[in-house]
C-alpha cells in the first residue's frame, strides 16, 4: 500500500527546509541591493505556502506510515520538486529566462552534476551564483538525508528514505538509529566544509569564492563562480587544496567515523578505499607522463594531472586546463575514469568503485569455473564472502546503467550532434560528472542543446544520482499495485 498522505506531508517539511536555506542568498541579495531580492522573496513565499499547506492538509490524529515503496516515491519527487522550486529564482530574476534551462541548471546542481547552460558566469549577481552553488552542497550529502537528520519529530520512514536516497549499493549504519547516522554524516560534512573554506581563504580567495568552491568540491559538483573554473586562479596552492578535498569527498563518508573512534587504520583495511586510492595514483602518474611535454616539468604536469584525475574520478567536474586538447592517452585515461566514479557512500556519482570491484572479481571467478568446473569459489570483499543477491543486484545495476547511457546517447545523436558529443554527454550526465568531450568539453557548456534533450539529460542526471533503481522502479506497473 502506498501512503500518499505521508509522502505529501514529508515533502512539505522538505520544502520548508529548502525555503530556510534560500534565506541565505536572499540575505545576500538584500545586502547587495540587487534585483534578485524579489526573485528569492517570491520563491521563499511560494515554498512556505506550499509546504505549510501540505503539512496542514495531511494532518490527522493517526500515526503516519512509510514503507519502502513510499521511500522510492518520496525521494524521486523530492529531487524533482526541489529542482522545480529551486529553478524559480533564476527565472523570476531573468538570470535564466527559460524555465527549461533553469530547471536543467538546478537539477544539475542538486544532483551534483555540474553541467551548465551558463556562459558569462562572472556577470551574474552573487546571490544567484551562491544559490547555484548551494544546491550542490545540499544535494551532495543529500537533501533527504538532511531531512532525516533535522526532522526526528516525524519518527517515520527514516530507514526507507535513507536507503532510497543514499549513494552506493550498501547502507552502512554507523550509529544505532538512522537519524543519528544522518546527523554524524552531516557533522563530518560540515567539518570538511569549514576546513576547506579556511584553507582556501589562506590561499587568497575571498569568502564568497572560498565557500562556493568548497560547496562544489565536497559535493563533487563542480559549479564555479568563475568562467575559467578553478583555473582562473592559476594557483598551485589552491589546486592542491581542492585536489585533496575532492579525493576526500570521493571516499565513503561512513569510513571517516573510524577516525572519530580513533581507528584510522580501518580505512586502509577497506577494499574499496584501497582500490580507489590505487586507481587515482596510477591514473595520475600515467596522465602526468603523457602531458609532461605540455607543462615543462614532471612536477607541474603532476599538479594538472592530479587535479583533473581527481575531478573526473570523483565526478566533481572542476577544471584547471582544457583536457580536451591533451594527448590521446591522457584523454583515454580520463574517459576510463568517467565510468568508475567515487566510493559507495560518497558524494560522487558514477558506477562506484565497489561495483567495479565486484564485477571484476565475479568475472575472474567465472574464469576459474571454466578451468575448474567442479571447484568452489567465492567472491570476497574485505575478506568476507559476498552474497549472491548482492552480485546480482550489481550486475542488474550495470546493465541498466549502460542501457540508459546508450538510450540517452541515441536521443542526443538524434538531435543532430556528433557521436562523441552524444556519448560523452550521456556518460557525464548519467554519471553526474559535468564536462565531457567535443562540444561539451571543459571550456564549453550545454546551452546549444534543444529543450527536449535538456529535459532528457535532466532525467538522466536524477536517475544517475539516485542510483538508477530508485527512479526506474516507479515505471514498473506492478509497483503501483497494492
């Protein structure tokens, strides 16, 4: 049974939370005396009235209920409604007159994709740019996880909502309750936010630039208030700081809890963490050797290779160079990294390292069976046997991921675009990466796509962010049967 009343009621609370966060860019617009004041005021008023109406109209004496089906519906509509409301300041202020473009930009923000239709970014009001980056920060750890952390008074559906929204194939409870788990994750997220902001301030950034780049880094989003992204600063110090925090954001945030427990060694014992670091180090060295002739010294090449590899692997999307002009080997490595993504439980997108490990080990196991048909072999991760149902889930996810990827590619190609643009456009939106190759390279944007393609890409970004299953399950006829 689907509990529509419960879903609408919790959505109402979520809209109130988003309205509260929108007070920050509203305050910035007031301080700047910008015309965007009216846009944020109107949007906040709409969200308040809609949120309060949803709460009041669904209030009854009996206890609200929430099951797994409700969780899938709520999470999907949470992202759709957040993007629908979040796009209003862009449209009302005429910063992005087209609602299709505004929705695309906002969905890209909340899903931490970083794909943009904007060109002269630095000409926009600070309030608009701050809201644009804030959508990253809110979507990074998850607006649903935020709701679970801030609304314990609901007392319902915490596990269902957390499971439906949280990135990665597994849900690791690091505290006795889902509510406490969400709070711990957000405290870690806040700590990293403060740390990176302070370090960027030391690097010469002003507070606005430091905050917006921190939002994009920790959320692995990639929106920058600069036309040339992080490359605008031409600072080795800033490059290193952001590289380090992009790598940190690509880790499973649940593993950082071991640091609080004074057991940091547990992180390196994790199979996914070790594979993630290995992929980053090896790929960075390959790219650095490949681009060395372009940057003179190996150390300088290492700086650009490390930054761009971290940006692509973690699906952040920042850029300090036009990697579309790099040697073919370097671009090939980046293309390979686009398929991987960060760790499960990170703010990154992509297929996720844990799934890559699982598929690789299962493939090796099948080869062993061909050699020894009567042997007994088990896939192990973290020295523990992996359940067969987990392997089947990962296999199904991989098929759906590729299926959507090819489907979106055909849609873009059908719009008259070259195959490289079409395929990389699909890859970087489903994987929540942002910049791709050809027409959507690191110095380009998505403004030239037709409205239809932009809506399809918006769906692709949401499906990728919510791990495919959460969204596609809603299209199965049996899902809606009681």
